[in-house]
């Protein structure tokens, strides 16, 4: 009977592990399927077309050119290889400026015909109109709109997912913001975390260790939004006043908050690794005339370097994946920051802020899933680096 129960338990563990592994693989597959679908979409907003007069020499436009035209930075067709004519913009809501309600029809049934006439009569005009109003009798020319390419995403410097007629999904501002905040957070947290771990493992007495260790571990259970609120109320004004900045919501503020959040993980894991150092090694060092500090940095730390490295990686993982706290204190500005004292935005904060507003299955929705893929890849690179460092140290 006992062996039968053990087999059942063993089978349950096996099935549980198999189901969990399959579930993880399916989640990763879903993530990649949704994210990579972004590259199947056109530059121009789905369901719309850019149209010009047939006499216009311009046949294709890049995303930057389209943006500059509709932002008024390009005002003449000769700036992009066309004739010397001033560009006139036309959107569907401008149609009442050219035609009366009677000409458009009681149920707008003449709108396609009137748009076609308007484009045919104005060689200087470029129209951004719904696809449904372009039929076989259309007298204008539809501009070729290329698909979103890898360079538009991975080398793009603008993240403007809701712009029309063309949106921008450049991830460089988000990647640089994530790296800025995460790296500075670890640089701030590591010395303090390591110092606290050394104190707890090597210097604190039994009562002090039993008092401080649960207190530090308790900090890990505080919700991130509480840390964000603390940063918003305390750290933001402090950073603003200290550096004489117009606003205190900067990358440095986010780094400080993340450093505080990463400290419990770094301290706890590092302290456990140090306490696993054999007592005989400590005693041998002291017997050879080594001081307390020499024993710590020449014996204990080198022996525990694998655990300390793991602690650092776990801290980086906490910083890279953090959402709410960063969203509250970094300024949420999707620009490439050249200084840690500038507002910025991270990948997790972008996903959290925009996923609820992105249409299901749309281009913006897929772009956010692509950000999830990038975050997944960054995490895998960090984990692989740690495995390499740990294996090298063991050798």
C-alpha cells in the first residue's frame, strides 16, 4: 500500500512538472507569435490610405517623411523629389470645407466620388482617407506604404504608438531607459547590500542577527506601489531640490527606489552564501595570523562569490522587471535620455501603462508584445551571464 501511494505521488509530481513545462512553452510561443506579427503590418494606419494626384511624381514615402508632411515640417513637394508645389493636406473631416451637405448626399453616399474629384483637381494635395472610400473609379494615385521593418523598431528613436497617419514604434528610448535605471540601481544597491550582508554574516551577534534578518526579509513583501508612493512623496522632491531640476521625476529617482527594493534580495541571498562558508576556513585564516577583515575579503567573499553573484542577478531582475514604482517616479517620458537626471520610461512601465488602451490584436497591441519579447531576451541574457560567471568561479 505504501509503495502504491508513493507511485501515485511520484506520478502527480511528474504530471505537474510536465504540465507546467508545457504551459510555460505555450506562454512563450504566444508571446513570440503576437509580438512578431508586428512586422506584417503597413506603416500607414490600418484601414487607411495615402492618396495623391496622378500627376504627382512621388510614389513612395518613408515613415519620417509622412510624419514631417503632416506635422508641417515638409511644406513643398520638391523637398521629397516632387514638383515645385506647396503641399496641401486633406483628411476626411476637411471634406465639408470643399463640398456642401447636399453634394455629399443625405447618407454621405457621394463621399467617395467627391474625394476622387477633389484629389484629381488638386495636384498639390495629399489625402489621408479610409480605405472604404477608394474604389475602382478613384481618379487619384495611392501611395505605396511599406511594411514595418526591423530598422523601424530596433533602430527607431521615437515611440509614438497612437500618431496618425503613421505611428512610430522605435524601442531605443525604452531600452536605454530600462538599462539606465537598472544599472544605476544596482550600482547604488550593491555596496550597501554587500556591506549589510557582511555585517549580518560575520559581525553581528546572534540576537542582533535574529532581529535584523526577519526585518530585512519583511521589506521584500511590501507592494511596489507603496515604494512608488514613498518615492513620489519623499525622493522626488529631494532629487529636485538637490540637483536644482525643473522636475524630480527622473531616472535617478527611479534608480534610488529600485535600489531600495533590491536591497532585501541582495542582503538575504549574500548573507546566506557567506554563512555557508566552512568554519574551518575561517579558523585556518585566523590561525595563520589573518585579521577579521582579511578573513572576510580574502576567504569568505571569494568562497561566497557564486552566491553573491546570484544575489546581484536577482537584484537586477527585480530592477529590470519592476513596473509600478518606476512608472510613478521616472517621469514616463519616451525619449532617449542622455543623463540619469532626465525623465525617461522603461519597458515594463510602457507595457503596464499602454496595454489596457491598445486595441486587441492591433498594431499597438502587437508592439507591446514585442516589448515583452525584448524584456524576456534581456532577462535570459542576464541569467546566462550569471550561469557563466558562477561556473567559471567554481572552476
